[in-house]
C-alpha cells in the first residue's frame, strides 16, 4: 500500500507551482519593461541630439561662409582662430555622429541633394554636381540635411550621360 499525500499537501504543491509560474512571468515582464524603457531613453536621447545638432548647423554654415569671404584688412590670425573654433565645433558634433557629405564631382541623387540650379556644361557629366551652395550632413549614417547644389546638364550632342557610362 503506497503512501499517498493528503489532499491539502497536493493543493499546496499546486499553489506553489502556480505562484512560481506567476513569479517567472512577472520577472519576464520586469525584464521586458527595463529593456523597453532603456530603448525609449536611447531613442529620446537620439532625438534630442538630432534636434540640437540641427539647430547648430547654421552656426557651422556661418563659420564656413565667414572663412570663405576673407577681408584683407582683417589679420590672418583672426581667421585662424575662427577656423580653430569651427574645427572644434565640428569635432564635437562628429563625436555625436555628424558627418559632412562631400558633393562636388558626385552625381546628383535627389535623396541626398537638393538642386536649385542647372548649368549647361559640356565638359561635365550629365547630372554631375558642379557646386555645393550649402553643405549636407549625415547623422549616424542617416540623412540629417540634404546638400543644396548646382547640377550640370549636358547640351544635346555633348559628353555621354552617367547612365551611358554605366551601360557601356
């Protein structure tokens, strides 16, 4: 004759198993909650960084314009100081993931570039960027601001277009 556990012991075992199962579920929910809040916090930080960096881009643009329009009456040391400040600002933004796009000589891509003018130039490939009017930037490999550019177009009968280069 086997010894059977009394009914109250079986009931307690079932209750313990149910409580243990609830405990495991609650621990999983807590882990998921922690992961979700960490992910949301990171997304918020990235959005805040992007917003701040976007607001600082006109400052970088101002430095670049000022450094291009040098006045001979202003001492060169002044421009050296401005270049140093511009480089420091760009380095800080670069550590946050900002990259300047290089556009002159590249082919126009409407995703990365905004064309404001076309220039007939038989010496250039069709759709080649001739001049960058405002620098474009990437932030963590995503487009932050497209470059504003002038694009060459070939007159009929001139050099082959970029599509012809690909085919031939």
